[in-house]
């Protein structure tokens, strides 16, 4: 048997300000030897339901390869490379960077350009609990329970800050706002704003904007064929050459290579969430 199967659902309503969606996946046969974990607007949790995840390349130069059952990756500006076997199954969780302290008890900045073992942050035994669940719906309920408990244990989120506002504004615009304009709207100097942003989210705002533009382009490609010149204009790149250069820098390959190699396995993850999820 070959092919990929996906199950996509939004989390419990209480968690929706913190988590975008859960994605369950099973891939059998025909997979690439290495999968590129692309930079995105989310902090990403990946839990394997089969063999441990083997990260052969990590976003920050000098990081040693790791093999873990569950990995948490922060905002990053280079791909995370994951070795793939003939069969794999797991769950991916897309988390707002601002939610990291509430869910994991650490600042998002500690995860910037990092992929870390979830075992050091909790929740304990999550891979085992998910693997023991009989189907995707039960696994998603486990995630709801775990994250609702984590949020309750750590209490309500702290007050909104200028950086909270700036990240939401930048993300909503797909990275198409100048850093100096954001700083001016808050009333800070560009230097002070850049340092505060980096200390809270792990990337400076200019790099975060790059990731957001890239993420917007990748999301558009997952929905179906697109002319790259048109895509570049829609997503805020100067031209197709600029898009291709940024793709090579952030994904480690050209957009055409990624479309040919990875897109056939990933398009199911862009599916509409289940009708009964309240979306």
C-alpha cells in the first residue's frame, strides 16, 4: 500500500486563540528519504506514533542531529531535515508563538531557530497516550485535554504587550509591513522594538516578516498550481527571482524542486477542517 492519509481538526474552542489546528498523518511507501520541515508562522509540535523522529539537519548551524519521539520547533529561518522511513504516522500541532509560555512554560524566544525534545518540557507520556488512542478523533481529544490542563495549571495569559500587538499585526499582513512603521505605531525606536521583539519571539521582526511572506507563499502552493511570477507579486516579493532566492535560503531548495518532491505528499494537510469541529 502506498499513499498518504490526513485528518485535520481545529482544537477545542477554548484553545483556538492558542492553537490553529491538529493534523494527523499516515504515509506509506513512496516517501522521500528526507522531508524538509519548512519555516512557518507557527511553533510546531510533531509527535511520532511509530519510530522516533530523526532530525538529520537542524535550523541553527552547529546543532547536532537528534532522535526523539516528540519535537517542538520554534520560529526558524532554515529547514529542519527529517529522515523518513517507508511508513510513518504522527500528529502535528500548529501553535501561535505567543501561546508557548501558556502551554509549555517557556518563552517562545527559547525556541527560536531550535528544535527541542518535548520530554524536557512536558507533558509527560504524550507520545504513548496518542499511540494508544484508537483513532484520530480520540487522539485529538487527548491533545485537547493535555493543552487545556496545561493552560489551566499556568493560569491566564499575561497582559497584552506591544510585541503581542506587533506580531498579530505583522502576521495578519503576511509580513507586508515595514519594521520602522510597526515601531513607530508602538512609539518605540526601531532598535528598541527589534530587540524586544527578538527577546520575546526568538527572531527579529525583519526575519519574522521573511518567514511570514514565505509561509503565505507555501500555503498558496498547497492549494493547487500557481504561476510563480503571480505568486511572487501576491505574497510581497519583488519578482519571481526574489521568490526563488528566498525559497532557496529558507527551504534549502528551489520552489520548483519543492513542488515536484514534497507537494504531492503535503496537499492533504491543507484540507478543510472537519465539519463537526465547529470551524
